[in-house]
């Protein structure tokens, strides 16, 4: 199924399956997010749930993952892995 978004308005009501397709999620995952209060706002109409395109877009915008600031990077530098140069030798101690 391919949803034609060109005919949609902000007030268009979409099914769970249509929204899941737009977000590239399974319908079950979308239902779980909504029931946990972590997904887009859904509207119960009878026994069906519908989502307005506007509420889906607002939810997506709120999910933005901001780039870390240079201050947080400086406060949390990446440490070497156990195989990196700062790992102690087999004896468990660094030789100075």
C-alpha cells in the first residue's frame, strides 16, 4: 500500500496502518507508542483510532534528536576501548 500524501490536508484523518506506513513503523509498534503516551495523539472514533496529519507532524517534530553541544562533548570525552592504547597490559598495571 502506498499512501498518496499529495491529496492530504492538515485535518486529514489517517488510519493506524497509514500512519505506520508514513513513519516506517509496524502498526503494532505505533499502537504501543500511543498506548504508552509516547506516540502521536490518536482520536478514538467508535472502535477505530484515527490520527490527524497535523498531530503526526507535530509528534515527529518533537522527536528531533538535537546534536550534542561542544560543552557536553568536552564534559564526556570518549574513552579508549579495552583494546585501545589506554588499556592496561595483561598484568593489569600500566608501566611508567
